[in-house]
């Protein structure tokens, strides 16, 4: 599999260091589309704080990816659904940490969650 970053600097607004405008994936054998994943522990209880939920989300994503023989290195697209816009900075920091600084195309959306205790939900697409 070959991944080519497309992050033009001319004719479009500049991306920041934590994301890129686009990634081209060539010769991928598999694509994995992961449902929105919440910051819930194995019993289904939400983490008490935003940081707790972000830690749980990334732990859950690692388990889901591993079930398909993948890791966070296979993530090629990420969408975050935030209950409050003020969560954007913590969410971005958690994403950068989880991906080891690797930038991927990402979108953040402020939404009303289905359960008030859910502060953030993340869905990813992985390729391998």
C-alpha cells in the first residue's frame, strides 16, 4: 500500500500541523470503516471527564483496529463529533498523541449527542 499526502499550499487555505487536506491511498488490499466510537469502558459506562473519554475512545479504537489486524498507523481519515466546541483543542491533542504526530485528513463537527454523558465520538477509516 502506498500513501501519498496531498497538501497544496497555493490556491487553498493552509492546513495546520495536525492534519492534511488529503491522502491518496494506492493499492490498498483492505478498507476498514469504523463506526463512531465513544469514550465508554467495557461495561458501557462513559468516562467521567473529557480526557477520560478521549483516552477510552483511543483505547477502544486500538482494540477495534487490532481485531482487523490493523493499528492507528492504518488510519487514513478521521471525523470527530464534539458535544461542545470548547473540546476541540483537547480532542486535537489526543488525536496527535494517539497518531504519534502523523497527520491525516480530519473533520471536527459540533453536535448534540444521543446521550448527554457522551462528550465526543470519533469515527475512522483505515486502510491496509
